[in-house]
């Protein structure tokens, strides 16, 4: 008879913990979702500790868009005016140069909002602004250079995290831990959640090109001939994205940087001299495009928001918007119960965490569906075509109907479910 051998377990010696701090909510990750989440909870009187792995908010490989919905949220908080005093540009339309002339599927100027544009602002400025506002509240603590390594768990309940900093290991104990640590979320992995992935048909090369004073403003985009090129006006320079069929980066590299110059210049000939300034692959970063969602966003004592719960495809540039909307809904639902936990030293009921997922899951799935549709019907076709993209005449016709015309702009500007801060 075979007997089952006991499983050998190897434990690392428990590292000495520098200190243990207590708070009500520990937010892991100071991206747009985590920063806004912390500000809203701090404002509601909840003790919050925000842990950010990087020593500063300087980041390049990121989106820099604040959609009308985010501006309305900031307006509600009385912060929009001051944010707009910081250096930014405003993007009102998305116009593509197509084989049948300019095509503008999104015109935010048609929306009934105080902010009918996308505010283009370096994410660094936005994050410094939001965390600066949170720091006005004595119940907010920000720890930079704090990389979360482990969850603290007791009887299946998450009771906080252990993080590594320059001066060693520390522990934060909390009633609720929020994983806002982005697409590669360690908190998600530690909690044992798997992502359901779909693979969009593309990857993006991301690089900077110099801007000259007579250049157009806003956004320049072309689709077709096997690629998509997009240039975002960042005032001092252009942020360029060159979309290639999924998995073809090694092939492109083998062909040499000249192949990238040729492909880009075929789509945007007016920038042919500028793309030649890209001499080395090191000057470009590869974004492996992913679209995924976590079937479950919570466990007792733990909630995921933003990219940690759902990674968005770059179509429409909605990732920041959705991460911030998650934060607003989570704060609306949880501020009261967290205040209760803080006052009466009781656990947070799981039903409140379930309510956050319930409210945000449908809008997330809907936008991912819409992105998948655009990827299949437009982008995949353009990437496999030798011609410049021409939008179907029926689509052009539909977008002339006033009621229909605002639908894409509303979805890009506000998502499927606009959210407001509950006062
Ligand atoms: C190249 C690129 C371009 C993009 N362009 C756009 C765009 O134009 N518009 C748009 O809306 N979206 C864009 N996105 C997507 C957008 O950046 C994300 O959807 C958005 O930032 C998600 O916000 P988040 O707060 O959930 O996560 P993130 O912004 O990813 O923030 C996560 C934070 O957690 C920190 N962190 C990670 N691990 C740990 C840890 N173990 N401990 C502590 N901290 C940790 C990270 O340092 C980071 O600061 C782009 C993404 C990329 C990569």
C-alpha cells in the first residue's frame, strides 16, 4: 500500500521587522487609482497609509490623460481649478487621417460638461498634486520607496502588508488593504487571484520625438499599411506610439531600425525627418498590450482596484479614467463602514467589498467589450492591410446623426457609468 509522504515545507527565516504601524486602510500603489483612493478616504476622516514602491512620482512609460469624468470629480472636490493652473494641454477631438479624408469619431466639444476636453498633463504632476492634497489631512501617511512583499494574513483575513524600504522591512496592519499596484499587481498574486486574459492583436512601441514650433497641436493619427501611428502633443515633445501586430517586435528588430523609420514615415510622411532621429531601439519602449480582468476583486480584508483588477487595452485611453472611477466608487461605498471600523475596532464586512465589485464590474466589462470590437473590426484589419484605413461609409453616415454622434465621445469622456463623489 502506498502511503502519502508528508509534503516537505521550506520556510525562509522570518526577516526581522523594523516596525509595525497600524492604520485603518493601507493602499498599495501610488498610481492614479491609489492616489485618488487615499485622498478620498483621508478627506472622509479615515486613517490611510499609502505605500508606493518608487522613491518619487517621476514616470515616463505612462498615460497622461485626464478625461472629462475625472475633471468633474476633481471639480466636485474643489480641486479642478488649481489642477488646471499646472502646465497642461487640452485635447478636444480625435481625428484620424484616413484614405477617405479626416475622420473624427470623438469630439468631446459636443459634450455637456464644464470640461469638454482631455486634459493632457504629465502623470507626475497629477500624482504630486493629488498626494499633496491628501497630505493636508493629518490622518494620511505617504511612504515612498515602500515595496510591498507580503500580505499579513490571519485565519484567512488579510490584516495588512509587509514592505521593504531602504532601511529594511516594515509592517502595516490595517482593517482593509487596497491593492492599487497596477497591471503586474503583486497584491493580486499574493491574494491568489488569477486574471482572465484576452490578447489584443497588437503591441505598441512608445517613444519621444522632438516638437517644432510650426507643428500641429493635439493628436496626429493614421491607421493602415500594416501599422498604426499616433502622436500625442506633450507641448515640449511628441509622445509617439507605433502599433505593430502582436508578437512581431523581434522580427522588426531583426529588420533594423530603418524598417521602423520606413513604416512610420509611410503613415506620417510629414514627420519622416523626425523619426530618423530615433537611432537606437533603446530609445523606444515596448508595451505588450493586454486586456484582462480579475473575476473576483476582494477577499476578507482586501480589495483590488484599477489595473490590479482589470488591465485595459489602450484603445480610447481609458485606463486612468477607470482606475479613478473605481477609487471614487470604493470610497463612496467604504468610507462609512471604514469609519465605523475605526471607531468601534470591528472588522469590515465583506458585503461592502462585494458591493464595490458589483458596481464597477459591469462598466469595466462593457468597455472591454467595446475595445475588443474596435480591435477586431478596425485595428486587426488595418494591421493586416496594405492600404490606408478608410472608415466604412455606413459608420460615417451614422456619426452624422446628432444623437449617435455623441455616443463615442460620451463613452470616451465618461465611460459607461459616470460616477460622482458621494458627499
Ligand atoms: C505606455 C503606456 C501608455 C498609456 N497610455 C494611457 C493613456 O493615454 N490614457 C489612459 O487612460 N491610460 C493609459 N495607460 C494605462 C494607464 O497608465 C493605467 O491604466 C493606469 O495608470 C492605471 O492606474 P492604477 O492606479 O490602477 O495603476 P498604475 O498607474 O500602474 O499604478 C500602480 C502603482 O503601484 C506601484 N507599485 C507596483 N508594485 C508595488 C508594490 N509591490 N508595492 C508598492 N507599490 C507598488 C507602482 O510603482 C505604481 O506607482 C497607458 C499605459 C502605458 C503602460
